[in-house]
């Protein structure tokens, strides 16, 4: 069959092919890298992959041929945990943070998430859309072709829906694919401070009403925010309704978030800086992905998650930005990848696995993205790098040369 597009002269083609599930243990490190390779694309999907001479049958009179100049090509990157849609910014809390006031104390004073809730309520749909679009453009420039986006800055129906509708419209209009998550239980609004269980019931009532707008439900399970019992109540109901589950788990205090994620068979548990070893083992047994967010540790100036231990016990690890206006105001996934090595001690191969195929599993889209194999979407990044180590080693800059989304050149 003739291809629409052939990308030839790829120095290193990182395919991420070869497993039937998320990559675990050595699979995260032992990845396929084809030298002198090409990728053929038809109707936005991968038609063929090969090395050396390009087969004649792939080339017709309408086939475009692009030269990758001997550079490194990977699957489109997946940022599987972001708070993409929100109003305002929180640089006004920066001085407090560096003077040592904790993230949870800022929240308890009515700042933090609650301050972004106010800005998000005040922002119009178009303001939220334009701000999120600007971030999405940056993410794409850094090689991200799929993004998970959470609500959670409304904490009441109308604003949660406004956020989810912004994500829906962006998904329709922007080249980046968006997977939506309802995070109605992101913080307890001040007026429910004395009766948080009442607010838990309000979130539960919202679940069926936002079903058409979100694929996942997430809860910020943390001491001083939502307890394990409250989280369980919300997520069990969400599961009954047909949502897939995620948790902000054991970010600051080890209250059993990882264990709960395992019990509920969530798709992922995220953060996990304080997760217990038993929690990690239970996650491995129940195939829950550990979505680690090292940019948040960096920016909160806190401990990092124990990625090495998680990989050792057989948890599939993914990495994401956690892009949000408080704990991690960056869209730069390449910096997160560099932290994956420099702060989490993951190898460049493990890091690449974490932001491609394992990230695809973390958003439950691995049947269509996350690896370069026949039939999957032709989401591809050409890095201006002679090998994958270089992308991690030379830090703080953008290494992207080109990005293809479903076979179209978008960067
Ligand atoms: O993933 N930890 C909870 N939620 C976000 C931060 C949200 C915010 O501070 O605005 C996180 O870190
Ligand atoms: Fe988050």
C-alpha cells in the first residue's frame, strides 16, 4: 500500500513496541531502538516501520517524503496528569512558600487551590479557553501529543462544567488530544469546612451529571483534604457509574492512598512521594500505574517519590508534569524527564518509557498511542538529538525539531 508520508533517515527510532501491558521492571529499560529507520504513515496511522532501504510498494506519486536527518524519533509524549484549565496564577504565594510555609498551610489559610477556585469562577469561558490553549501550544512544542486535563477549580457544578467544556472544545479544535478527568473533590470549600462529609455528598451528586464530559474521576486524598474513607466513597460511586479512576495519593502524608488505589483497581495513583512499600507492592499486584510528578517535588522543595523502589517491586511508572498554578507551574515535560533521571535515578530509557507507552496506559489509551507500531496513531516527535541520553543530559532546553500529530506536521 502506498503511504501518504514517509519519514526517512531516522538515526534512532524508539518504538516502545513489544509488551502487551504497561512496561514493568527491566522492560522499562530494555527498549527497542532501530537504527537507520523509517516510518510510513497512511490516513494518520502508522502503516509500516522498517530499516535501511524503503520498500518500493510504499512510495507512490502522492507520497510525501520527509528527512529526519539522522535524528532521534520517539512516540508522541503523553502528559498524563495536568490541571490544564484554570484561571489566574499564584506567584503572590511564592514568597510565603520560600519562607517555609507549607503547601497545606497555604491552603488552610484560604489560599492555594482555593485561590485558584476563585480566579476560575471569575474567568469567562473564553478567558479559560485562551489561557489553556496557550499552555497546550507550549506542551505541543515540547513534544506532547496527548494530555490528561482535570477539572477541580470549581468545587461547584457550574464552574466544574465550565472547565470540562473548555477541555472538550480544546480537544475538538487543537491538535493535542485531551483526556478529561472530573476532580470535583480537589479541596473542601470554606463553607463546608466544618462538615466536609456534606461536600463529599455534593461531589457524589455531581458524578452522573458530568458523565458525558469526563472519562476519569480523581480525588485529592490527603491528610487535611479528603480522607481515605471519603475518597473511597466518591470513587466507589464513580466506578459504579462507569468512570475510570485516578487518585492524588500519598503526596505529603502516607495515609494509605496507594493501598486504596490498589483496592479500587484504579488506573493510576499519582504523586506517591510518601507511599509505603506495602502500598507499592499492592499497586504492582493490582496493576495500578504509579504516575510520578517530580516537578511538584522540585517546586514544593520536598522529597521525591521512590521511583527505583517502585520499579523494583514491579509497579509500572509513568511521569507527568502535574502542570497547575500552585504546586507545579510548568508545561515543560522535558524538564520533568530530566528530573526523572537527575532526581528519581531513572535511566533515559526508563524515562522515555514513562512518558510514552506507560503514560498511554495511565490514560487508558495504549491501544491507539504510546508506541510506534502498525495501526497506532502516527503521533511522532523528532528530537534534535543524536540519541535519547542526550535529551536528558542537556537539560533545561527544548530539544524538539518536529512534531507529527496523526501524520500531520504540527511543529
Ligand atoms: O497535583 N495536590 C493537589 N493538587 C494539585 C495542585 C493544585 C494546586 O495547587 O492548584 C497537585 O499538586
Ligand atoms: Fe495534580
